[in-house]
C-alpha cells in the first residue's frame, strides 16, 4: 500500500495568544491533525524571516505564523509589525515560486482553541495535494 | 606527436572518447563556464574566456572531506569521502588557465599532497587551445612568463588553423588520446609548421597589455609594504570576491562543519573556496582582525601573487588571464597597480 | 544638460575653501570606455572628473568606508567628504540618514540631475556594439547618446541602451543635495514596475524554474552585498564572524550554533542568502541596480528588490529614501495595513 503523504507543519505561535489557544484546544480535547510542530515565541513580532526560511530549509512542508488579534498584543504593537514583515515574506516567497498555500498567517486568541484546530485542519488539507516541499529544502 | 585534425573530424574524435568524462566551455546566457558535457558533438571551441577558470573542475568550490555521525557523546563515526577516480578530459583550456593548473599542482602536490586535488588531477587530461586572438582585451600572459600558445601544464595543445586544428601532444597521456582515434588525424605537411609559427607569433603581438620590469616590481614590493600606496590604490575596492574566485590560481579555502541534523548528530565537513578580500578571512576568534581594511587586503593579494609565491616557488602566482581586470566591478586593474608600484617613490 | 565644467567648478571651489576632505566622483578608466570611481583630494585633480552615461556607480557606497576609516583614526579629520550623486544615489543617502548610519554634516552632496536620460546597461550595449571597439560614450542632445568607436561617432536613442532601472526611474533629480547641477525635469519614460510585469502572468512552477536556474549560478562572491550602499552590517548573516570556534568548543556546541546560511554554493544556501538579502533590503533598496550590474554570472538580482519595493509601495504606501525623518518601512505600521491574507 502506498503511504499517504503526511505534511509537516511548523507553527510559530506567540506565547500570549496563539500558544495559549493551542493549549486550550488540547485541554478541551479538541481533535486536530498531529502534523503540526508548535514553536512558542514571545511575540509574533519577534519572528525573523530567518526562522521561516530555515523551517522550510529543514524540511517543513508548510509554515504557520500566528499571533494575537490586532489590538490584543501583549506588547501593544508587536503583531502590527509582524503583519507588515510577514506580508513581505509571503510576497517574496510567492514571487520566487513557492506555492502560496505553504506559508500562512493567522490571528488566534487564547480563547480560540476551536479556531486553531480549524486552521490546522484546513492547512493540512491544503498541503496534502501539494506533496512534499523540496524547493527550499537543504541540499547540503 | 604532431598531427592535423580536420574540424569536421573534431566531433568524431570526441565521440571516440566516450570512456572519459568530458568538460568543455558551455555558454549559458552570456556566461561561459566549464561544465560536464553530455553531448560532446555540441562543443564549440570558439569562445572568449570563462568567468570561472577550469580550476573548478579539479578544485571544486565545495568539496566534502568527510561525513560524521554520532548517536552518543562517546561515539562518533567518521567516513572519509575521497573523490572517485573517473578519467576526464578538459577540452579547450587556454594556455593561461593550463599554466594556472600547473601552479596549483605545485601548491596541492608539493610538500603535502592534497588527496582530493591530486586524485582528480591524475585522472584528468588537459587539451588546450592556443589563442589566435587574445580572448580578452585585458590579457597580459606574456608579461608573467606565459604565452598564448604555451604548453605549460597541458597534455595536448591544439591550434586553430582555419579549417583544421594543429594538434600537438605534450605528454604521453596526450599522445594516447590522439592514438585512440589515430585514423581521424593526418600527418602535417611541411609548410604547415611554418604557418603555425606565424599564427603563434602574430597572436603574441596582438596582446596589448604589458607589465614592465616585473622582476624589479616583485622585489620592490616588500619595500613599499608599509606605505600609504595601498590606501590610495584600494580606495575604490569594494571587497567582493570576484577577483579571487575568477582567478585561475587563487586557491585559499575554508573548512566548515555543515550540520544536517542535530540529534542524532549528523553532518559533513566541507571545504569551500575562501577569499582574502572577505571580512571573516583573517578574523581571529578573539575578534582581532590583522587585516582590518581594504588596503591590507589588496596588498595581500598583490604580495601573494608577485612576491611571496615568487620567493617560495620561484615563479609568479599570476597567469595573465586578465579576468580580475575585466570583471572587477570598480575597474581596479592589476596591470596598472603594478605599474604604479614600479614608479612609486616614497 | 549638466555641464562637466560646472561639476569641476563646484568641486574646485569646495576643495579650495577646504569645505571637504576629498570628493568621490567619476573619472575615466584608462583602458576602457567605462568610468571608474575617482577620489579627488587636490584641486588640480578635479580635471580628471567626467560625467557621461557610463557613470553607473553608486558612490554613496564609499561613505561606509569613510566611516570605518574615521573610527580607526585617533584624531580624524572631521570635515565632510563630497560625493557626486544621481537621483537614485541621493535616496541612498536619505536611507543612511534615516537609519542614523551617517550624519548630515558628514557629507557634502553634489547632486547631478539625470534629466531625461540616465546611465547605460552593458548587456544592452553589447548586443548592439562590439565592446572592444568602443572608445567613449557621451550624452547627446534630445535624449540621445553619442558612441565613439574606431569607425567614428554614432548617435543612438538613449532608451535603446539605457539601464532598465533608469527607464523605470521616478527620481531623475536628486532629492537631497547641497548643490544641484542640471535642471529638474519632469519625465515619465515608463511604468515604475514595468520589469516585474513578466512575472505576473507566469505560473508558480515557471517562477520557481526561473529563479532556480538563476540562483543556482551564484558563486557567492558577495559582490552584490559588497557594492550595496545599504549592506553595511558589521556582521553579515552570510559570514561566520559571530561563530568563533574556540579550543573548548564541543562538537555538540558547534552543532547547536545557528548558521542561517552555509558557505557552500548549493541551491538551498544560495536561496537563503538571496532571500534574506532581499528581505533585509525591503524598504531600504533605492534601486540603483548596482547588485545586478556587478554580478559576474548575470543573476537578475534587481527583480527581487524591485518586488519588495513594489509591495512596500502598493500595500503600505512607502517609498524608500524620500524622507529621512520618517520611520522605516518595517519599524512602522498603520492600523489599517492590509491583512486579507491572514486567517
């Protein structure tokens, strides 16, 4: 039997909202695909484009950046900075021919466990037909 | 052995060499470079000169030296990676590049033998092409002990005679390469040799750039080591790596461990080209950099080529290919710099 | 039209008055039709100065060298240095001022307006002429260039050999200067982002194949970084300066050290380097096109930066190097920045 492709997602979650949201999904026993490796960061604004590129380089099939809703940032405006920066990263990745589905950003609050599970479910569904990401994967 | 090969038979000769890997200049966009050729019949030998010299075939920009793997702190498995000895031929090397490879051989095989270079070199036959016209307006091979038809470092030298090539073997390996397809070659008629000499002499005359008193310059360099000459000459330098990466004899390298997986630890130790113009080239782990500015780095490049190597090996570390002049993004001209050294007075 | 004599006169007078330490301008390459950067210290040397369509260099790059030199000297000459800038180059000065890398009093800006032309692109020139025969290229009247070859003079419409970036340029007049030579001329030769149009109609796979082919050529000579006036980081992410390996550094520690980009010129590392560079230049690149010009293997690097410029302009209404007082693109935000892509 052919093995089904299981996409690997790296999710950079801000500590105050999105990470807490994913915890809520966990403690509430909500079901979502196990394809995601969450990495908690202090703020979505602290995510350097380097993180994203090296996640792809180390073999991520998809990368998710998630932070607090606008206005809710623990550091007042970190997520606003993130929004600009991630826009640029997203545009650049699309420009060089990376499928736009592979890189996504979301706002997930600490209360939105359900939203988090939906995001991951959809993300996995979108990545499945694309197959493994080999374009940026390290070929050292 | 001296033979004549009709240009029509050139590709048949190449086809007969199917037991070799064949490298030749390939054009992509506007850039020529030495590449492994799948269809040797498509080789075009009428080319200016490549950006990257053929050193990249014998001394690749990235070379894996060994692979390591460790599952615990006590145990580290090492696997040496030695290049396979595949017989290869490089076609269409210019005389300057061939003498560059001969100089590299002195470096990589003199004293300490570098396995990686020498394994490749031993299995590679170099077929040169004399320059009837200098491939670049910046050529100055005659000033540094070379010539557009020098046989130094080559196994075979070919000269374009219009409809045919004059093919001359220099070494036994070269002779064998010709003999393997001897049916395609003809013996040269007597007047052809005169013609050949004429072509060679004329091509030498076409070289426009010349360095005067190169020996004097070489011995004068240490005298002006501490002067502000270098500050002035390096003002426009931007410290990129074009001059050294495109140099047929620059051979500095860096060794790094490239980690592919952190747990279990797995990776490769690789050697990559390095460059005396880069900020981290001489950087010490203390943070001190003995060559902190561009003056000292330009000086290093000139001193290494025209003084240090001359003292150690009694020859210049420059073949006069002119690449560093043509490709310098800010027009730094090594011939002019040396001329300024010659006339410089403290 | 800008008169060379005016440039020389201005340079002479500021050197005479002792206003500047030296002037960075353009002079002729002795063996080639191109110009080269000139560092003019003495009044009599001002005669070497030239102004023609081969003045491609962005001389603002050399302000960084001056800054480093000053830092090393015990009693540095604190006078400013003069620098001759085109419209695009002047925006680079604005970015450096905005980032507080230099101070306004460190530099005396001699602005030169490109008016209706600009500088040449060698690639285009090579298609029309045998480079070896070219002796000189000059500005002609009516938006023309005059090319002198061994056979004589030829007039050619500027647009035929004008650099792509000049065709797309919006700042033919310097935006910051102490003295301006030439006239402020309104012009619109073409759409500002015309060169990117060809990417809009192609598929993701085609885009990838294009960039894969181009970036695989990279030999990591870092000429693009070295020539860039904005690439002034003390420690570039591509260098290993910050990764000093000491005798007691264990294999484990080495492995854990973050190396964003390895030195090996393989596909994934080349992509990392060029993407990071493009992102670091987002909102800072002023499209002087130097990175693309110096690339020895002809990678069209300008498109990456141009793409970032386009997004900055269209999504955030930001153009680099126009106002040194404004916050930079990525250290600012608006409440209503676009966020349609965010789930």
